């Protein structure tokens, strides 16, 4: 707003100077003095922040204008609309009062000056009204921006709180799982070892007493106890250790879930066939290829939906990542796509790229032959 006001003041001064130069009015020393005074008051008005001081400066400016109109050069009254609109817009914050002030001032002016006075008043009104509306809109936008920042901060804090709570739950679950494992191991291993030690202590005594037959019986019992304990421990470890395919499919699910949170895209994930046939090497390849595909989708595709399929056939595994983005008829392979192809080729597989309808990346990995890695 201040920029427009300064510009309007400059135009008024330029107009007055022009009238002096072309000789429409006589040159008075007071003319230069008044211009300097006008410039000083304007500078102070925009520098000072105190509302009372601003009011006093503008009041002084209007008094000097009126005095000069009555006793000096009447042409300076053309600055009066500036003072009146300034009071109305910047001090009172009531635009309508500026119009009333200007209309009221018409009653006291010389009719010769009325056309110029009216034109300047009208132009200043347009400038001030435009600046005022713009300032109000900017103020609203700043408030909305501050409100949005506050909401973002609260949401971020809530998200961190939720993440912290999730981490705590995971930690508690791990502790409970460890406790359960240690209890089972203690029950079986501890019982087996303590029983075996007792048997061996008895054997030691029997050997010292040359009771060979009894010692052999105790040794056989000890062997049976240890064999039984060994089988029980194997059962416990089998119960505790999850199947590899479940571990890997959950790694993939976790990767997809993280992608959904960061991208806000709609993602579907399906798998078919005997996924237990997929070995660790293949899971690693598919995981890295999937991660690279999701990164590319986020960077380049402008998609809203992503579909992920894992299908196990008799002789190969297929991983397909498809989006509904802009696609590409002519595909230029970057480091990411080259890496996907190299990983698949390393186990005898291949990659099919299709950019005709969105973008699709299909990784085919053979389940038979040297590439299987079993």
C-alpha cells in the first residue's frame, strides 16, 4: 500500500512542478519550502510506527495546507485529498470516512480548482481503495498461512507421537517374545542338562566302585535324555523361527506401507502361487526392484494409483509394478532401470518395460536351472 501512496504523491508533486515551469502560476519561495516540508512530513509518516504520532503529523500537514490555501498559494490544496484519505484508510481504518471528508471539503474550495481537485481525489480514492482491499486480502492469506502452519505443526507432532507409540509397542512385543523364547529354552535345555548331570554324577560313582553294568545303564539313560532334549529343542526352535517366505512377504508389505504413507497414493498388493518356492536371493532381487520402481513412480509418473503383483508359476516368478501415470512410449533407461535389469539378469531373468498405458515394470526370474540359486 505504501508504494502506491508514494507514487501518487510523486505524481501530484510532478504536476505542481510542471505548472510552475510552464508559467501557469508565479514562482514563490514558499513553493520550494512547502515541497520540502511536504516531503519531510511524508518521510516521518512512513518511518514512525506510533499511531498517535502519525495522527499528529497528518493533522499538522492538513493545517499547513489550509493555511497556505488561505494565505499563500492555493494550488497546494490539491494535496488535501492525500491527507484526508490517509487519515481514513491508515488511521481510522474506515474507507467511507475518506469519501465523506473529501466531499465535505468541496464546500470550501475555489470553483476554479474544483476540476483538478476532483480528479486528484478520484485517482487517490481508486489507489487507496485498491491498496486497502489488497492489504486486507494479504492479511487474510497471512492468517490462513499461519493457521495452516499451526495445523501442520500439530499434525507433525501427533504423527511423531503415534510413531513413538508404535515403536514402543514393537519394543514391548520384542521383549515379550524374547521372554517367551528364554522361558522355553530354560524349560527344555535346563531340564535336560540338569537331568544329564545327575545321571553322569551317578555314573562317576559307579565307575569308581567298578559297577560297570549299572554305569552302562545310567549312560544309556543319559544318552536318551540328551537325545530327547535335543529333539525338544529342535521343536522349540522350529516353533520360534518363522518361515522365510512369511518374513520376506512382510518385508515387502512394510516397504509398501512406508511408500503409502510418504506418497499418499492408492497402492494395491496381491500375490498368487506357492511363494515358499521363492528363495532368499530372489526375495532380495524383488525387494530392490520394487523399491526402485516405487522411487521412480514418486519422482516421474504423476500417478494416483499403483498395482503390485507377485505371481509364482511352475518355472518362473513374476513381479509386476504398474501405475496409472503419464507413461512413456519411448523409454530412456536411467541408472534405476538399468539396475533393475542387471539384478534380474544376474540370476538368468529378464525385465519387460511398458510405457503405453501408464508405466509397467515386469521382472521375470526363473525357478529352474542355474539361476535358481538353491
